[in-house]
C-alpha cells in the first residue's frame, strides 16, 4: 500500500468512524467526467484491496458509488487512520 494514499485517510474520513459518501461521479466510466472524484475512487479501490475500507450496503465499492452509498474504514483502516492522523506514516 502506497504511504501517500495512507496519509490521505484523515482527509477522506474526518474521524475513524465516519463514512465517505459516494455517488456515480466517482466511477471513471460515468458522465460527466469528474477527475478529482475519479482519483479519489482509485485510492478507495486500493484501500479496499488492502482491506482498509469496505463499502456500506453493497458488496463492491463500484456499486456503492453507482448507488450513491458510502464506504467506511475497517478496524485495520481505523488503525492506519490514527497513524496517519498523528503523522506516523
């Protein structure tokens, strides 16, 4: 996992128990294009692959975005959130 992405956890999640809201603009295939959201979505996909986040109410982050749901940190993700928030990453 790229440390640069881990350092962004406190930006994406204000607190370790927060959810990050998604909508279809995060999906790269959606129109109109939203490059900032697409970049965040790429990070979220990597965080999901590392088991640091999970989609809420959906099996995949893609469906969470397409159905305007959210994602949240796992226990391991919350641990890394604390490390990032305290500048230890």
